[in-house]
């Protein structure tokens, strides 16, 4: 993630798709609240988290970007629902 320039992240978070996803999840993906939920999710469900990351990497390696995006969306949903 450190290799991706900040301007790319800002562009992505301001995209129509990211805004729509945030609305559906009910949380701003760039908010402090979401980041806290992410860290809590990683702490409580580290095996699931690494499973999502592994799925995304394997999908990217196979150029299966749809599957990688679906895994990413599932991760974001899991984090948003985590309490």
C-alpha cells in the first residue's frame, strides 16, 4: 500500500464507486471510525483478514481483477459490520 501514491488513494476514495460503496456499507471508508474498525477486525479475525489478502493477491496474479475486487468488497463489508 505504501507504493501507491496518496493522490491515487484520494482519487479512489472520491470516486463515484467508493462513495456508493460507503453509502451501502453505512460508513465513510476514509474516516477514523472505519480505520478503528479495520484494526479491531484485524485483531479479532486475523486469519480471515489474511485470507482476504491472499485471495486478492492470487486473483491479481491471475489477472482476475473482478474476483480481487469482490474479495476486497467482502473485506470492507466484514469490517463495516464488525463491532
